[in-house]
C-alpha cells in the first residue's frame, strides 16, 4: 500500500516537471512575453509576463505607449494534475529620456480579458484612407499558449480570481 502511494507521488512530481518544462519551452526571442520560475515572494511556481522591461523589447512597448502590463502567476498541483493561474494587471506610464515603464497604483487581479488596439489612418494602394492596426494588447496572446501547454499534458487549467 505504501509503495502505491509513493509511486503515485513520484508519478505526480514527474508529471509536474513535464508540465513545467512545457511551459518554460514557450519562451523564445520572438515572443513578447517570458515564462520563468516564480519566486517565494510571488507565491507561484511559474510566472509569465510581458517583456516591457527587457532592452530588446522596450522600444516596441514604449512606441506603442502600452498603458498596462500583465503578469500571470501559475501554481502546478501535482496531486490533482491541475495548473492554476491568476492574472495581475498594472497601469503603466512611460517616463524619462529613455522611456521606461513606471507602474502606477492602479492594480487589478483575477482574469484579464480586455483587448486594447491602436490604429492609424493610412493611404492604401488605391489612394483611399483606411485603418491599419499598429498595436494590439491581447492577454490571450500570452495565456492561450500557457493553457495549451497545460492541457496538452492532460492536466486541467483552472483560472482563479482570488487565491492561487
């Protein structure tokens, strides 16, 4: 009986390690967000967040005047094969000679679904004005790959509002 319990614990831990590896594998130089190990202060196993502070991405985000930033904290529950996720969003302002985002006091948590888009009026090949999307802030661009990694491992994805 003890051997069965021990085997189940080991199997659960191995499965959690596989899910963690799948989530970390989402990282890449071409995606505007990063997945990393969480810290004890964040109370999360993994954290995914927009790369607004990274030098390679700062210009992109500052040019778009991104007005908020998103962080998704995740906890992997090996026993129930469940990945829990809590979104946190801050309003940001861009300040300084080299634009840097500064977090404001406006903060929300739960599940963020608001999409922001910026458009410019440009002339098309026919000379007529048309709207062209120049920037989109869509939390789904970050959250869907996270969900796919968890669900692809046969786990449950649980979006939470209050407690991770």
